[in-house]
């Protein structure tokens, strides 16, 4: 009788190695994974769309403000009722606040990295710096509102003249985007507290916040030169 020899069983493939701190994933970012192999607060083992989405959002915001800038220049050149006004002094304070907030956010990112690599044993330090950044962001929005109150005290409202209209429009739209950044910071704080924060989420929030600071500097110079 003929003997049937069964085919050899395929060798088991080795399980993929979990990335360690500094490994580059498919999204091109780095993972926060402690050196002892345990996940303490930040985990990221699959590519997240946060990094790509934030650049798309920033590009859209840039195009929107570019269009508004063109409208401002055209309206000022073609208008006979353009009345120049003085920028509220509190805007200088606003500029300082948002610049400082970018610095505190970078300090928070370094403290998060130190916590995840074991160089820091407590999460309170990165959380504290994130709360400071959040508070500075709220202070910036508050100072913007106070600038509007100062203009109203001078009798300058949204429909008073084209110049004041553009001022309210630029600052209000920027303030709304800053509120979006504050929501992102609050989301980072919550995820850090519940040990579910991804590196891509932290980086995307930081990129957006820094962009808000750069955008405000641009708007401040634009309004100062045109108003």
C-alpha cells in the first residue's frame, strides 16, 4: 500500500515587536513608551490621523485669513469712508500672553516625555504646565473681549465704519479658533489623566496652538499697519 506523508506544518511567524521609545511608526512619529515596557500614560501602536489632519486644518485657516486680508486691502483702497482708529493697548498684553503660552506648552511636552521615560515619577508636573497653558489661553480670550469693550467705549461698533468692522471680524474669528485650541488642550489633559494620551494627539495640539500664536502676530501687525 502507498503511504501518504502529510505536508509539513508552516512555522509560526514571530509576533511583531512592540515599539519602544524612539521607534518610528508608520505615521512618521515617535511613541511614548516607558523603558520598562509598561504603558503608564501614553500609548500609540497604530498610525493616527491627528498629525495629517492638523496640517490640513492649518492650511484651510491660512487660506481663509489670506482671503480676508485681500478683502481688507481692497476695501481700504476703494473706500472713502475709511476711518483710522488706534489699537486698544490691551492687545500688546494679549500678544505677550499668547507667546508665553507657547513656551509653557513646550515645557509641558518635555515634562510629559520625562515622565514616560521614567526620568520623572509623577504626572502632576506635565499636567500642571498644561493647566498653565490652558489658563493663559483663557486669559488671551478675555483680553480680546476687553479690547472690544474698549472700542465700544469709544463708540466704535461692528457697523460703525469698514475699519472697525474688519477689526471685529479678524479678532473674533481668531478668538474662535483659539477656543478650539483650548478644547484640544483640555482633551490632552483629560487623556493624560486617564492614561490614554497618544503622542500624535499631543503633537497635533501643540502644532495648532503654536500656529495660533504665529497667526495672532500676523494679525496684530496687519491691523497695526492698516488701522
